[in-house]
């Protein structure tokens, strides 16, 4: 499933949770939103990378839930800033 995927930079700012379903039907749930209150983004990314690497061969599916409203807001804000600089 994850063949050829390389983890070089894993932004977790907008990630709410990750669910990994393994081939033996065990589900690993990692609540990013909860962990972000006590851990840094880089430590969460390292833990996720370690988790994915450990279970690489056994992953049946992966579900990622993003904070879409926050992501949309930031994209619109940054786009507006770039466009205002471009057309001055």
C-alpha cells in the first residue's frame, strides 16, 4: 500500500487523527489533536513516522482526518498576502 512513499517532511499542524487498519483487522488510532496539546509537532511527526515504518508491511488501510476549516483559512490568508505583494 505504501510502496515508494518516503517521509521527508510530515506536517501535522492540520492533522486531527490517524487510523491505521492492519491486515489482521487491528486498528491503531492516534489522536493528533490531543497529543498536540502536550507534544511538539516534530515529536508527533517522528512518532508517526516510526509507527508507519514499524507496521509498513501490515497496513491494510490508513485514514487521515484533517482540520479542513483551519487549513482553508490559512490557505486563503496566505494566498491573499501573496497576491497583495504581487500586484502592488
